[in-house]
C-alpha cells in the first residue's frame, strides 16, 4: 500500500535570481494519516515550502509530487484535494453563506455538516459576514472552511496566531476530531505549546535544509526528556537548558523509558547540537 | 487536559481513563469512548490515544470487541488498584522513606499521624 502523500525532492528556490536561496536541494516526504509540526526560526523558509507544496510558487530546481502528480501542473485533481491556510489572507466582503456557495464547488468532498460543527466549536454560526469580523474571527471562519473542504492534505501556516485563549483549545479539538487515516495536516508554527500534543511527526528546518524529520514515537524511543533539579548531574545530557526548577535536559534513552516530548527543548537542541541529535537518529 | 512535564502523554491519558473507571464513569463491561472521541476531549493526536488503549489492553483493564469499540474488563477496577499499589510501593514509597530519613522523622511519628488521619 502506498502511504506517501507528498514527495519533495531536490527543491531549490530563491525570490529573484540574485537573492540567496531560501531552500537548497531540499527533500522530504509526508505520509498519510499524520499531523506534522513544521518548525524553524523566522525566515528559514517554512512558508515558502508550504507555498511550493501548494503549487503557488515554482521551484527553480527539483520537484513536488502530490500523490504522484507534479504539483506545478496545478491539475484540478491535485488542487481540489489540498488546502492551504496562509498566515495572512484577505477575505472578500461577503457573507459566509455566499462565500461557501462560491468556493465550496471547487472541493468535491466539501461537507456542510463539518463546516457547521466546526463553527459551533468556535462559538460562531453560519450567518456571519466576512467583512465584519476581527482578525481572530476571520482566521477561525477561514479555518472552518478549510476543514470543511475535507481535503486529504491541510496545510496551516501559524494557525494559532491571533486566536484567543479558549479558541486555541478549540483549535486542538477541531484538528483532533477531524483526523483520519487518509488525511494529513501540516502545521507550521512558533507556538509549540499550542500544538505539541497534537503532533505525531516533527519537521525542523534551518538554513535551507531539513534538520529533523521524525515521528514523535521514534523521537521518544531514542531520546529521554527530563526535568532535573539544580544539583542533579547533567554530564550525560545531549542538551541542557535552564528551567524554573533546575534544568530541562535531553538524554539518550538508554533505559527505554517513556517520557513526554518537550518540543521547545527538542527544537533548541536540534539547532544548537545538530550533529549530536542527528547521530541519535543515525542520519 | 493539562499534562505534567515529564510523564509521557499516553500514560497520563491511560491514568485518566483508570481514574474514570474507578469513579464509576464507565462500569465493568461498559463501552468507553472511541479513540476519536477521547482524542477530541483531551486535545491530542489520535495515535497517542491508540497507544493509551493498547497499554490498558495489555494490562487487561480494557478489551477490544471488533468493530464495536473498547470495553472495561471484568475485574478491571481491581486490576487498576493492584497496578497502582504496585507502582506506589515500587516508585513512590522509596522517595517517601528518603524524605523521612533526610528530615529525621521517625516511623512512630508517621504512624500516629496516619492513625489520626484514619479517624478524620
């Protein structure tokens, strides 16, 4: 059975010929049925990667295959099966009902039930007017539409930005309930605490390259995340970061114990101790 | 659900399900929520809940009926209490002893306090 959803190979991209490359010989593939967290510092090409995967930008070298089809062909069968929620977007000055009427037909699996359920979860209803919403409400309305399109791939760029406190929890509920074995979600974010329990796969990129592409299960199999007191020794640790009570550390998981993935510490560790961390995964 | 810093999420969720069984929310022989329902409630990835359910299944606290879902095993409550006793005696009691020793508290003192506690 082919579980591959999207295959990125040898991708290079820069905004203009003389500008430095955002992505350079970048490769990765995403499987069906997973929630991916795409992490990287500002300006390392996360959004660019999403736009390239959605066929909105064209790579200067390399290719993106979506379910085996070249995405730069922008064939309807590919585009009707994926949806991108950019970090910033403009919505037309129309009612949500009108918006749905105009845009839903592009997505053959569009579900009105899903739309209403999602709006309800976010404390909204379908009688809203897109021109009269605050930024956070607009984001919620657009995310509801995105989920309702029921596409196999959903890409979200900083989805929790601008959401109020209860909405962040609702967002997690909505994603958790919307997942199936056939769908994948890729969430690019800096707000790791908003999403860490949702992920089953972590992608970390830096300076045109992918540093880490591992499932949460395989990360926790190889690494042990611990909170240690001030006077506990840290010499075995792969990475040490001061915390309130002492240190947050990453150790090799020598005793095969389960610990809770600390995404923030993993991210910092991967950037600071790239070789050590990658060695743990035999990369 | 607010997760603790160090214990893996799937075990924390398993603990939560055990608490709910002990509280009588799901009785022996009754169905517990589906993976998807539970994932939504605690806002985690469905695969994490699958792991929690697998764990509880190997501990014989719940069992799977094909196509119908997961049910609380006969004797599941007792099994949870046994397991918790095991964990308490193995992991928590030594730490408690260490503190008694460090702080110079005699077991007599503790016994009197425990007797008083039981009377309350």
